[in-house]
């Protein structure tokens, strides 16, 4: 099965990752992906051994399952094959939804790092299934125990989602 991983969910602005890289550096790469869809800025990268091997941005207008994380997972498989998942870290601008976190569990992604929390996403008018990444990981605990880290560059990712709300014509737009 999958290798056991210690779990944590503490926020951090920047901390060295087990992949040899810097969380802030790779989160900036996820933000770069997110900028390709300013109305729904869910960007993600998959990193192994300090190298980005998968990139994705939300394209759910094309297919409802094409969340940034799912696109990055597909890109990783295309580039690196369906292997070495426990050695990967997924970086996402938003806390992975239940579908995306479940995909991480089934693949065995070793670490998941995000910026904006599910509650933060909901506060910008984005519909969310209010099931935290930690809850999904816990539900898969018989075979999956990832390292989880939320709040990385949250000031930056929160701003992305607030701007997106304005572009979508949400409450922040109506107040201006």
C-alpha cells in the first residue's frame, strides 16, 4: 500500500519541504497557474525531488472534474508516469475539495499544501462542499496518512480569490 506519513495541518508562510524545495517557491508556481483563469484561480503544481512534474489550472467549464489539482495529476501522469506518488507534494492555491483530496488519497500523494482554506473560498462566493482536506485524509486513514499544510502564502491566494469574486460580479463588485 502507501507509505505512512505524519500528519500536520499548521499554517506557514514558508518552510522547507521534504522535496528539497521551498513551499513558498512552489506555491508561487501554483499561483502562476491560477493566473491563467482569473475568474476561478485554482492553480496547482505537483513536485517531486524539487522539480515541478505536473501543472494545472481549473478548466471545469470544459469538464466539471477538471479542477486545478485534477489537471495537475493528469499532467504528472503524462510526464512522469503513474508512480512515485508518496514522494510528491501537491501545491494548490485553494484547499483541495473532497474530490481532489480523494484523488490525492487514491494516488498516495505524500504531502498536500494549500493557500486559501475551504472556508476562505466559500467567503468569496464560491460554492464548496464543506469537507476539509484533513477530514478526507482521516476518512482514508486505513491506507493514507499524508502531511498536510494549509495557509502557505494565504495572503496572496486570498487576494486572488477576492479579485475573482469581483470579476464574477460578486458582492465585492456590487459594493464598489
